C-alpha cells in the first residue's frame, strides 16, 4: 500500500477533527487514524508533503509533486 499525503501529518479521522477543533482531545497527534510508522511496519509506503496533480485511469498511474521541492513522481496503482 502506498499513501500520498499533501501535509506533514497523516490525515485526521473525520470525527477526530471535530474533537480537536472543539478542544476535546489531549492533542493533535491523538486524532489520526494511524501513524506513518504503522504503515511502514506493515510493508507500506508513506509519502508526506506529496500532492497528487493527475490521475490517469487508462494507464493506472498517479502523478504527484513534492510540495517542498517541486519534484514530480509517477506512481502505479491497481485500485
């Protein structure tokens, strides 16, 4: 599994964002679905600061750009 995330953080749980904004959690790190290390430990790949710029459904590829350097990379996907 490969996960592309535009920000520094792994995406929030939808209900977790509400709790964070209402001040009902102990911190921003407590409202995520998982940590990037969790995915890596299961053989996955996490790309933070990577914005998807194009999805090609014919070739099953995703083009993404590193938001800090502007470098582009293409990823293959199956579903």
